[in-house]
């Protein structure tokens, strides 16, 4: 999916507003999760890197859990 805005900005705005995630936020989260997994596969030494607790909480509101 093509993002019109930087996915980090979309997620930051969602965290700041505290409102339920909209379609753009969900797409941004999915894109960032995919990118993080690609990085972890390419660089095993980064396997323990993850999202901040706030972003993880946003994922959990969507029913997703990311390590």
C-alpha cells in the first residue's frame, strides 16, 4: 500500500491523539512491522529490537502482537 505520509508520522499522530486507529494508521503499523521484520531477518543481531511500549499498545488495540 502506498502511504501519502511518513508512516512514523501517522503512528505518532495516532499516539498523540489517543483516538482509535483509522485505516491509515493500521496501514502504517503494518508497513512498519513488515520493515522491522525484514531488518531482523537481514541482521540477526537486531533480533531483540522492537517497537516502543506505546506502539505495542496500539498494536494490541488492533488485536496484533509483535515481538
